C-alpha cells in the first residue's frame, strides 16, 4: 500500500509526499504555486471522475480523445465544509449520432457511479480518526 504524508515546510505550507515519489505543494490561498487542501479534494474528485470514465470513452472515441473535468464548489466557512461540489465532464462527441451519444452518456455515468472511489466516499461520508503522537 502506498504511504502518504505531509511535511511542514513553513507557516501554513506543507509538501504532500507519497512512497512512490510523488510530491504536491500545499498551502493557504495567499501563497502562489500551491494547492489548498480543499482544492486538492476537488482535484481528487475530478481526477477520479476522469479516470473512471476513461475506459468507456476510449472504447467509443479512441485512445486519443480529449477530456477535461471541471469541478467547483464554494466552501461554507461557518461550518468549514463544502455543501456541494459540481463537476462538468467536457468531451467532444460530435462524431457520434445523437442516439450513440445518449447511450455513451449512460455508460459513462454508470462507470463513474460504480468505480469513482473519491465520489463514492464523498457521497457516502466516511469516518475519520486522528491520533496525535508526541515525542
């Protein structure tokens, strides 16, 4: 299993790490060149949707199709949560007839609903625990 952690690199600045060698810069909104934790949550959702839709879309449109998944949602700062996240999957299906588009849309929505772990977790909710280790 891939290990994940963040290391503090400054005031409200962290670097996210994975045991596979990946890194991501994390910080507050006023710091250039970093993602906020909320932005990472949204990107994880969009990436999961894109990856979950990849197989059905590539089967029908070919391996070189272009797609963009946009995600948005304002934070409720009184409760410190995102009450709603909205995704838009943008993909060119102009070469398909209208019936084929409708069939493909159904297949894509089913694939995302079935295998997008991030979306499924957000919709279902999850238990989060925190342990604090001191030296």
